[in-house]
């Protein structure tokens, strides 16, 4: 490789659906590699399939990349020296190259009808041989071609595939050998006048001076066609890196729907873009020192496509499908069903918890806002991301969160005014055994003292333990039930300083009255 050449990578989505995990990982690898090499990352929209490309999909892809923080240096909305960056706006450019290939007899017009081609395919199938176009119109005279053109017969343009052995030295997949005679003459311009994917991609990658083509391994089989086109057009062939397949927890290719889940669903399920980037970077790549929890800054420095592995990478976000091909959920555009299908012990959740814990608190608060905005049980004035009460609460509870959707219930807990006992179990801890004694002692001591910090509350509870002769569960559970109405939740020394003495006393009075224990004053 020419080391002095600028690294230029690109992400080239077709706007035919959501940005899903496979596409997002491709975008990320290209972005990170460009960043780590001090190069440029280009976004190009491949909308030559007129039937399947939609404006909605284009917008969703852009929104998804923006959410992930994958910024392009050149592309739609940003511009650059090699535009336009949307293929449907480049038809004139492709035509120029097509004319050249036709003139040099490296390509030819094919007047075969759809029915004729289907029949040839069927015949090959019946004979049990792979279908290769027979090159019927490869050697027509100029006069014959002109006559057909004049008659208005529709045509596509095919590349005259030279027969040779190609060895691709892929950065990730290693050396892969192809016999090009198995490809046959393939279409570079469709009968609607639009270029085929394999053709447009080469013209664009060449003109946009792409140095590294990083994409999913599914495209490896397209690479020989593309290399032949680079050679025919007289362009330098870029480096190729085909990233490993992403498989599910069952080791099989991601199910169609799971694989097609929109990246934005994870935003709506309370995952931070930092987490998702970190998670996706590990799908087929490992850091030099084996660390997995990496900041975006670190990733942008150390990511190297040469460290990618060719073995499949496991996307452990969804639970293993229950036997056979059965899917865990039926509707991957329904958030509740996606949440239901998720694996609680995934690496994504582990990274998410670490990110939520470690990230600058103001970023967490900002991302949290949409999740608390509509909650009636959280006071309006507290919802502002710069509110100090909210800040202290989130500082205290964030260690417990695997995603931001879990935060509102914890936060609401601090603002309960009409506390009620929530379960039989909680009521039991309060009423039975030494429960009433523990609660009574805690209440009495709290009245007398003025605890402020978590340490103060810990000390206070130890004293209650000494006096009542209780420790562990029989000490904490009655206090928890009396102050929260529940038998599980936040650690009490975290909750208590934020609630404050007065609220705690009121809560205990309410719950005690509910179960009929009298508190000595
Ligand atoms: N438009 C192609 C796709 O979305 C791009 C493939 C490539 O990166 O060459 O699959």
C-alpha cells in the first residue's frame, strides 16, 4: 500500500429501508478508520434502484447516522470536491464512461428481452450448470446495432468480461481467488438507463478517490466484477476490507427482521449513541489491549481495520430464538416487542451501564429528557436537564441503569407524596417479627438527629441495628418497606439524603398507619 496516500473511506447506503445494524457497523468502521488515519469519510447515496429507493429511507439513514455521531466530511448536505454525492444526480457522469467503454469495445449493447434471458436461465438450471450470459450480442456489427437502435428496441449495456484468474488480497478476508469466466458479461447500464450497482460504485469510488472500501462480507462476491471495471477504466484498484458476518445468539445469520431493526429503535429504548458505537465497533474488531469499554475518542484513535477478524461476530442484543427458525418477537418495529426480545445480559447492556455511569452527567441528563418529558409523576420544574435536584437524583441512580428508560421510575420514587404499601411482602416486613420495633426505633432516632449524608444514614441505621438487635435483611427490609412501600429498590443510603428527614418521617407515619403500627413520639 502506498503509505503517503490519503485515506478516504465511504459509506454508500441504498435508501431502501432503515439503517440497520449491519449497515451502521459498516458506516462506523469506515468513519473510525478515516478518523484514526487522519483521512476523510464520505457519504454517498446509492439510489439507482428507482423502484426501491425512497425519500423517507434517505431521511432515516441520515437521522440515524447523525444520532450515532457518525459525521461525514463530504456528502449530502455537506458538499465536497467530488460531488454530487447522490447517484441519481450523477447520470451524466456515468454516461461519459459508458460511451468510452462502448467506443473501446469493452462494453456492448444487449438487445435480449427479459423473456429470452429467463429462458436461458431456465435452461442452465435444467442442465444443472450455473447461469452465465452467453454474450449473444457481443460481436454485432455497428450496422446491426444502429438498425436495432433506430427500430427503438430496448437494450441494456453489458461489460465484456475478460477471462482471467483474479486474486483479491482482502485486508480482512485474506487472499481470495476468482475465475472471471464464471461471471460472464454483466449489465452495467440497465434498460431504464440507470447504471447497475457494480458499475456506478466503481465510477464513483474511483472519482471520489476512495482508498479503502470497507463493507460487509456479502459484497465480496461483487468485488471481482468491480476490479475488472477499475482495470477497464484505467483506475487504481482501492484496498478492500470485507467485514465478517454478524450472527445472532444461535450462531446463525441474524433473522431477517432482527437484522433489519432500525438503529433508531435503540435510541428510543434509551441507549446512548456512545454505547451503540462502542458496541458496534466490537462486532468484528478487537482493541490492541483487549479492552472493550472504549470512549468515542479512543475508538477514533485506535481503530484499525487491519485488526478486524474474519470469523463471524455475535450480536447478543436479542435473546436466542427458541428453537428452529422461530423468532422471539413478531414485530420488530414495535418498541415494546423489541424490548421484550432483548437479552438482559447482553454486552450492549453492560457497556450501556458503564457509559451511563461514566459519561459527563449533563450529557446523560440531556439524553434523559425525552424519557421523563411526559411523566406526570415527576414535577415539571424538575424535568429541566439543568435542575439541581434532578442532577443529584440521576447522579445517585445512574449506577443502576442499563438504559435510560429505566430512569423515570427511579426518579419518580423521590416525588411520591401519597405513599402506599405496594405489596404483601412489604407489608409483612413492616408488621411481622421485629419489624415494628425496627421501624419504631428508626423513626424515633431520625426525629432526634439531623442526618445529611449517606454516611450519616448508614450510621443511623447501624445504631438502630444495635438497639433492636437486628442486622441485614431484618434490619433493612422493615426500614425499606416503611420508607418506600416496597421490598426492593434503590440503596437506602442513596435514597435517604435526597429525600431528606422531613419527607422520610412523613412517609413512615403513613405506612405505619396503613398497617396499624403505632410510633412512639
Ligand atoms: N449500495 C450498496 C449497499 O447498500 C453499497 C455497497 C458497497 O459498499 O459497495 O449495499
